[in-house]
C-alpha cells in the first residue's frame, strides 16, 4: 500500500510540491508517500523527498512539455543519495 498525495493548489502550476503538506502527512503515516502536483524543475523533485519526506515523486508536465529530459534527471539524481529507510539521513 502507498499513499498518493496531490496538492490540487499546486497541480499543473510547475511551482513546486507543497512540501509542508507532504511533511505533515509523511511524518504521521507508516506507509510510503508519493508526492504529486507541482513539479516544474528537478530541484522540486529533490525537495519533495528531502524537505517533504516523500518516498517517491510523480511528475508529468516537466516531461510532457520537455522542461527536462529523463537523462537530465538521471544525471541530477546521481548527485543525490536519497534518504535511507527509517533514519532519513540525506547526503548531497
């Protein structure tokens, strides 16, 4: 089971995820949280995981409208070691 959280206020805006909402929910549940709604650049994906404590991110517009490519995101993500299950340690 996973919980998909979409901020309807951010969805489609490309202004970033609602990290406060994500963190408030993620810190209170025991199932993985998937962030949705608002990604506009690669840093937004990172922020949802690091600041919002999301376990995964969903993004559509940034790929549909060619804001970034999958290969660019793969290169960017290699610079980040995502949080470890349970201890939330982040290394950038």
